[in-house]
C-alpha cells in the first residue's frame, strides 16, 4: 500500500511538472525525505497549569483568530534525539521550580553529529541561581544550553552546534548558530549537496556563488572548481562561513560581504566597495564560468538576473517554485534547462525546494 507521504510527494511532483511544462524541462529527479524523524529543529511553547507543565503548539480554528492549545508529548517529525530529550528535559524542569518559573518557550536544534542546543526563553530576568541550576541541567543531559529573556542571552557553553554532512564520501563540518538559517531537514540537505556536486561535474571555470549563507553549498562545491568567490550580506552568516572554511581546511574560497545587488554593481564596474579591498578580493583575477544561487523566497532581482545570463552554467536552488518559474522567463532567453530536481525538505506541507542546472544556448 502506498503511504500517505508517498501520495503527497507524488502530488508535489505532478504539480511542479505541470507548472514548468512550458520550459521543456527534463524529467524531474525526485529526492524524498524520511517519513518520520526528519526535522532537526523544533520550537514549543511551555504551557503551565496549576499542577503541571507540558510542551504545546497551537491549532487555528478555521478562519478564526482564536487558537486551540495542543499538548505535545512527542513529535514524530522531529529527529530521534529531540524526541528522546523532550521527556527527560521536562521531567527535570518539573522538579526545579527555579528553572520552570515563567518559562515561556523551548527551542531545540539537533544535528546529525550528535550535538544538541536547547534555548529556554523566559518572561523574567535570569540570575546566578538560575545559571547554577541550568549548568547542572546541561551537564546531566549532555546538551548545550542558552537562557533568554528580554535583554538577556545567557550562553552556558556555545550558542551553536557543529553539524557534519557527508558528500562524495567526504565529511564537511558546519557551525550552525542559534536562530541562524540552516536547512531543517539534514538528510535531504545532504541529497541537495550531493546533487549540486554531481551537476557541477560538467561545469567550467571558477565558481561565483551568491547568497552563500554559512557556506552550506560552498564547501563541497569548492572541490569541483579551481577557485570560488562566495557572497553573503549577513555578518553572522559570513563569520560562520569563514569559520567553516577554516575548520574544513579549504583554501580556494574567498568570501565577500556583499548583497547580490551590490556584487552586480561591483562586477559591472558601477561601484567600488571597500569591503572587497579590505578582503583583498580582485574580481578581475577570476575566470568565472559557473554561478550558483540559492536566493530567498522573493527570488532574484532584475539586474542580478542579467548578470546570471552571462555565465556558461547556472546552478539554481530555489525554495519557492513560483519565483523560480518567474526568473526562468528571463534565464530561458539565454539558457536551457539540463537538469531539474525536486527536494522534499518539508514533508506533509505544500512547500518544496527545486534545483535546476542551466547551460547557455
């Protein structure tokens, strides 16, 4: 019998196939998700009653603004490590009034590497008595722990986990910061990285990457190109990317702290940026032949699309099929789709991630 998950996945494939039929795309390569225990992040409210407290989420009642509290004792879509930790953590909190007093929310960030970061958010100021009990809790459960309240962030060890991803039998290590962007479905993320590296085999020249984040794709793709220039605007992501590059001992990557629009201006000679000079980045020294983009949901601006049209190969990862479809109206004027992939990062929702390899006509 076909599972409900497989039926939903097939519906996504058919939807994407129909949506992109006007681009004569090749057959879609489908990368599925585990049906359970795939999310590496989870956030829960902590609901207090007179004699109990429990994890909670909220369910909307139709179109009404009113929401119903739903008790959560386990969370099958979350990673096994989160499910194993949830009752242990809650039991300890129930025994320690100082730790659960005015506790509002608990966030979990797990990793395939086995590290776990827990953030506990309060509606009160935290003090040294909280710190002592929280440190003992972290030691007992072997977790990294952060306490938060208005104007406070109490980091007991680290505010990140180090994730490990396998691509082409090589292990890459990533610093993933609390509240920073990371792919929530790590096993599908590994498939995305592998696919990007596979399609890069036939790509040429140096690689330009826009919207690189913490270097998620940058590190494995660097194995396929002579040199890589990756751009990212958010300072925290740039710092994480630089840490990741050093941690993995990769020597052919430079990071430029620029937005995609700013890089386009610099590349076209319209503006000079001190940030490029300070990082000792000489754009003229690169022989770009391939560009990799993983833009936000809004897609790519018009000037950057024109920049993409000048590259022999484009690898485009999209979290929004609608904006990818719209961007392809421009890119298909100069390029043809050679590979098309669907990555099911978010089972049981309508969301999908897609990937295309485009080659200049």
